[in-house]
C-alpha cells in the first residue's frame, strides 16, 4: 500500500524537464541580462565577428534565381574558426544568468543600409527580433539605435520578454554588430528548438 502511495510522487518527479516551465520575474531578467550585455560588449571580438560570413555567402545573399528560391540559404557559408570562436563566447555569456538565456549576434550588411542578419543564434533560439528562416531582414529600430549610438538598449516589446542589446566593437573602436542577450519570464526550453 505504501508503494502505491509513493508511486504518484515518484512519477511526478520523473516528468521530463522539457514539460516543466520555470517562471522568472521580469525585473530579474532585466537586471541579469543588462549585466550580460555589458560584459558581452567588452568580450565579443568585432574583428573576429567580421570574418564569420564568407565572401561567397555575401555574394549570394541578395541574388535571386527563379530556379532556386533558396539560393542565399544554400550558399550561406561561414569561416569555421571565426564562427566557433564567437559562438563559444556567446554560449559562455549566456551561462552568466541564473535562468536559461541566449546571447545572439546581429550584424549589418555592408552596402545594404537598413538591412541586418542574425549571424549567430544561440541554443534556445530566443529573440524578440529574428523572423524564423530569414537570412536578411530590415534592421529593427532598437538595433539601429545601438548601431548608431553605441548605447545599450533594453527592449520589452513582447510581454514577458526581455532583450538587452549592446554594441560589438572592432579593434579600432568601430561598432560592427550588436549582441542580443535575451530571455523570457516563462521558459519552455524546447519550445523554440526545431
């Protein structure tokens, strides 16, 4: 009889983590993500970021081919060393929070003002700005503000979401990209992972 009484307790503790949701107050999200973004601005190397997307990928990014609508995606290529170096840094930065978060890298596209691409998404694929599947998109206003001013910007446009945007600098002090430290109040670790 005792075993039958304990069985529901044991089974409830065996529910997979993906089915459980944690809730984090927005004030905590904001405070920790602002710290992560501040550190990211100092730690992410803009010179390495500039080497991530290869010239071939740049060339095909805006080409249209009626026979191949996926031309840009099929030819999106990265420099492995640069990509992995920055990706590891972004993942380590995401571990500075006490809750699941992502730190993503956005970069403007030379010769195409007003356009931007997410160069690196982190493991949970969280972002307030990225449109799933887009290689290139219009630069969201808060991202444009960071690129123009170098100031960190905190965005809470979607209820329960917090993104803190911070500039990425190269060795001569030019802003070459933006990091997005992001999380949400209610987290389902597998919701956005396809």
